[in-house]
């Protein structure tokens, strides 16, 4: 009998259920009576608290097109993983205990950046671990793309498309703030797909003068509106001079709810234009996975099943040059995949006249 535990950790995204569908199909299609599946509830929190349930393979059927996770998600920040929980429980020991109590042969962990740090720690502690790359941020090193990303790009693009029609009727500046945490993948792709005039991402600190210049140029060219796609993590050139602590203080004093409002105030001040802000927020992580993510997630799940059957542990399944592959966890954990400001996609976007504020 092969016993496999599954957990979905961190923020959810589209494709989590699709990945579990592929995984369980891959594990059970030919070995149905030789595999036992345990669903760990609410990510690492369930593993810490021994919150799990034995599940039938049939419970993973008809979920390929479902958003969210049938197991639930939670955040257990890695920086606090070695601190005792509110009941004084040692979290790492508790997770190892649950794994042993269940007699698992492998724990499959679906997650993003923070999740992979803990997954790598558990692997180093002796647990058999296989992981899958999920995140709308697309910031996981070792995979060309993570599932959830394309669905979020589609939603964000649709948001910008909707703004376009209202923008065409008004002479205003529209700012759409998109997720992505510390990286600009989502904003870059949705920004281009949505035909934005200005795209601001954390990897290219912006100069407000350049943004204002781009808006004024459009006004002079008799273009009535300007659409900016800005990432939630943007930083200006001046802000780059602050230490992390100083920046936190400065922003606290400014009282802007988020990046779009901060730059929006600067633009209104400098151009006199009416500014409107749209923050789609968690809508970007919601709804059904797009077809691309269903294919990607289920293929990654099937690959993870293959690794388990071969007793190959300590890997994240990944995409490399359009092929499903695997990469050692220690090459992924704790590293961030950022947009290269010199990348072809930026050069081509600039050639189309998109301003990056640099
Ligand atoms: O990592 C995915 C993500 O959606 C980021 O883009 C965003 O910064 C963050 O999670 C939001 O986290 P939460 O759902 O905990 O508010």
C-alpha cells in the first residue's frame, strides 16, 4: 500500500483542484487498490494540528474545472515556522508527527514561494516530499510558468478591457492595480494584453516625471485617456533610496491604501487630470481555471504521481522549455523569479510605445 498525503498551502489560485485531479488520476488509474489518499485540511495548519481525512479517488473527480481548493488553504509564514504556535506547540515537530502518525510514503505539497521554503525544510527533516508550483505571481524559480498565472492574467486583462471602453468615453487617467507581490509578471502580461499605455512593475523603479511625460504626450496627441497597469509592489526611484524600515515609515505616514492610490495622487497633482483607480484584488485568484491552466496543472499532477511511483522525492515538478520536468527542491526554495528589465518582452513593449516609467 502507498500512502500519500496532499495539502494546498499559501494563497489559493486557479488550478489547485486540477493539479490534484491529475495527481490522483495518475496515482490510481492503474493502482486503485494499492494507494491510500489523505487530504490534509487548510495547508500546513492541518498538518500541524493533525487535521486530515482519508479520501476516495472519486472525491477528486469532476474538480478539474473548479477554482479554489477542495482541501482549503492557509498561510503559515516560513519566518515563524520555528516559533511555537499559540498553544506552545513546536510546529515542525507537529508536522513530522502527523506525517508519521499517518504512515505516509509521501507528502504532496502544492504551493508558491513561502510554501517551498517549508517544503524544503520538511524534506531536510527526513519527510518524503514532492511539490507542485502554484501561484498567480509566477515568481517561482525553476519553472517557466506556474499554474494559476494564466487564469489571473486573463482576469486582469479582462479588467483592463472593461476599463478601456469606459475610458474611451471620458478624458481621464485610469489606473488598474494588479497583484503579483514583489514581482511584475502578472502586470506585465495583462498590461500588454490589455493594451495599457503605461506599465509599472517592481523590477523597474519608476520616475513620476516620466509617467507624467507619457500622459501629457497622449493629451498633446489628442488621445483622451491614459490607462496605467501598475503592480501592487511598485517602487519609485526616490523610494529606492530608503532602507526597508524607512520606506515602511514613510508609507505609513502617507496613508494611501495601496500603490495605485499613491501614484494616482502624484499624477493628479502634476497633470490636473481626473484619476480613477480600479483594484480587482482577489478577483484575480477567483473563478474557474482557464483551459491553459487546466492542462498545465493536471499534467504537473500526473508527473508528480510518476515521481511518487518511482520513489523520487525532494523535487518540484516544473515546466522547462514546454516539457514537464522536475527540479530539486533546494534549487527552488527561498529564491524569487523576477522580471528581467532587459528581457525581450520589455524591449518589444517599449517598441510599441508602452512607458515603463524609466
Ligand atoms: O501570492 C499570491 C497573492 O495573491 C499575491 O499576489 C498577493 O500579494 C497576496 O497573495 C495576497 O495575499 P492574501 O490573500 O493573503 O491577502
